[in-house]
C-alpha cells in the first residue's frame, strides 16, 4: 500500500511517520529544498511545540465540535509522548512547551531522522500541479524545479500543503486548487496572526514604541475580540501578540467591507475612574510643569504627546491651566485611544491563514474527506486557525497523526479488497 503526501511541513511529516509506522510505503512530495522548513521560523526560532492549556476555544474558523474531536484524539500529552519517542526533550514555560535546547531546528531534525529511519521517500523541489481520484486510487501530476514533468500514483492521498501564509517557506496556496479539484469547497483564505495597518496620523511618530496595553477590536461599532500584552507601534500601524490575536477578525471584516477600528487601553488594570483619580492626585505635584512633563513616569515619552493631542491639551501647556474636564478627557484617551484599521499586512508577513477547506467536509475522527474516499486533509489547509501559543502547531501534529494513521488503514483495506478481487 502506497500513500502520497503533498506537502512536507509539520502536518505532512507527522502524517508520514504515522503512516509508515503502520507499514505503509510513504512518499512525501515537498516543494521546498527540504521538508519542515517552516518549522524553523516558529516560536522565533525556538518552536513553541504545543500548549498544555488546550481547548477548542483557542481555535477559530472551523466547526467547534470537530476541533474538540481532533484534540481529544491527539492532545498535547500525545504530542509530548510523540516527540519523546523521537528523542526530543521538552520543557515548559507556564503552559507553553518548547524543546529543552530552545532550537526549532532540533524539532525539524527529529522528524527528519524518523522519516529516514522508517524509509519514507522524501522528494524535494517537486510541485503537485494536478490530482485525480479513481477506482484504483490517486494519480498526481508533478513538476520539478527544473520544469521536468512526471506522475505518481498511490492508494491514498494526504493533502498537507499548508495555506498561503509565509509563501517564501512553501505555503503558496497551491493546495487549495488541489482540494477544489477533488470536490471540496473553500472559505476564502485571509491573513491571520498578522500586523494591522492604520491611517492614524500619529503612527509614524510612535514607530518602534513598545507598550503594555489591551487591544480591543471593533467591527461596525461592536467589540469582536480583545487581548492584552506588549503592543508595538510601527510606521504603518500595530504589531505584537495582542494585535496578532485579534487580526483574523479584522481581516474577515475588512474583506466584507465593514468598518474596523481598534481601541488601546494603556492602563488595563485600572478603571477609567481610577485613572482619573490618579491624574487628579498627580495634578498638584506637577502644577508648574508642562502637560508633557505631567505624563513622565506614566507613559513612553513618544506616547505622551499623542495622548495629550487626543485630549485636546497642548503639550507645552502648564498643568495649572488644565481643568478637571480636560483631565477627564485625558483619562478617557489613556483608556481608549482609537485607531481606525484600514488593512492587514499581506500573507508574506502572516503566521497562519483564516479560511480553507471547511471542517464539515472532513471526518473529525480520521481527517478523511467526506466527499472523496481515500483523500485526507491536514494542517493549515483546513479552515482552522489557532491563537498564538503553540495552538497551530498542535493542530498540525494532531491532524497529521490522525490523517497518516487513517490513510494507512484505508490504503490497507483498499489493497486487501484488490487482492480479494484477484482470487479465483
């Protein structure tokens, strides 16, 4: 029984190992010069393998019941056990899990070594440009980096091509066309875990500033998502993990031509009234100072003029001339600085995609297509995107393992049926 895997990323390599351990002959068809290249960039080069706080609520896009089914079948404990079998020692930072050596390369190498041990054929520099399903299995049309064309056939096919995020690492969206050719539909893929762009006039002045803040994203005036952590201002808008966490909601809303804006709370542990009282208590001490000096020790020096401008307070104005109404406005801006969001950055900067093949079109127990028997789908190709913190890699390991194990079983049954048909 032969299994073909289109894509040699995290989910594809895991699927290959799972299938090969069940006795299948496995071939990985990888576009880049080596499998697992995208793994090297995860976790800022340290690879956040998984998260011990693993629930479906940390994933977006797909059917919640199917996500729960997948995570129940292959959760973070299974991931740790899997990598321990490969010789990779791990450590925890809170609920986040990393290799002890803090090197993403060690994760890729552990997977690659197991592929080699199991005799998995890995063909690099190969693009799958065509896929056809038939009574005898699947036939793929291939094109090499030098333009040479070829074909190959298998009893089962696993699509693990990734989405469109970070195309330089191999995820160029080509798998979507293959999935559609084999009968599947598609939720429009959009950038996720990505920076947000704004036309606010002060972005250039704040470029490079990092602050702790709560980012709340609004769509047509209704709060859609929020997160707290270190926010980085850029010359075009906003970056940082809290921004990444809410970005998929911005991308989807902007794609639907809806109004999107963010509100930044620079004192998220205090209420607006508490901020106002803080400012009132500071006022007598800084009465002879300028408004800009009044905010020293509270905010980054580049942020102070922006907050004052939003409160209609001149930054060189003496604090003795600033009245209570102005302090109330300042408290409001400190708690809720508005930035209109005009776009996200492109797929080139995105960590993952929002969108893909709907989960309703696959079986959550096996990752087999409900539309094309013998076809399995894994990883980012599916309409599931997790938050930052090891969730997307857990999805890759889980769907890879389930699809590889199930594909091997399905291919074995197909081969048995063929043998039975040849018996007199």
